[in-house]
C-alpha cells in the first residue's frame, strides 16, 4: 500500500487482502508436504486471531505486517516452512499476551527459539532504521547459532521501510 493513500477498506475487502497475501506466501514457499502446509495454516490462523484487533498507523489491519514479512522471508530470501511460520508469529509475543512457552507448545521448539530471538533483538534496531555497530556485532555473535533470526529481522525492517 502506498504510504500517501488514505486507508478505507471494508472488513470484507480486508479479509480478501489477507487471504490473497497468505496465498502469495503459499505460492512463494512452494510447500507440497501436507504436514508443513497444515503447520503454516495453523500459524496463519493463530497470527490473524492474535492480531485481530490491532491496526497499523495507516489504518490497515496489523496482520498485514507479519504477512508481508513472511512473504519477504519466503519469496525474496528463500527460507522455508519453519522460518515462514516464525515470520508470521514474530510479533505475537511482543504485542499480545501470548508467551514463548505458548508458541513452543503450539508450534515447537525451533519456531519458539526463532521467535524468542526475534523478540530479544527487537530493541537493537533504532527508530531511524539504522543499527548501531556494537549492537550489530552483538547480533552476529550471540545469534550465530541460527541465522534465520537475523534474516527474518532484516525482512521485518525491510517491510517497515517500504
């Protein structure tokens, strides 16, 4: 959505946009395994429900942000199911009453670890979108065990700056 546009979608139009973006994620991910598709569907519905009453400054549903991050994660970076699910859920712990433990119970330890890593580094990025050299060094040193955290965070920052 262009930043200068006035947001004026009906709930029905919003639901169509949400479903279309999710379909774009599925197409980009090229997931054929039914279990992986089911896991992505579960994460999608969970994220939609978790963010259902939230709006972006533009007025659009907040869920569009995690959907865009998941799309960038799949389409532009080329990450797979676990990363896409983590991207869909990346703001749930920060912005809702759900905990990392809830994420682990519902989506497994790998997803929970990535979401936890994303939550921990969220404060490292400053408002201007730049990152301080020392904080960048900390990211690289402390999160080297799973580069997906860094890649999803970069997708997050990219989407916020579009």
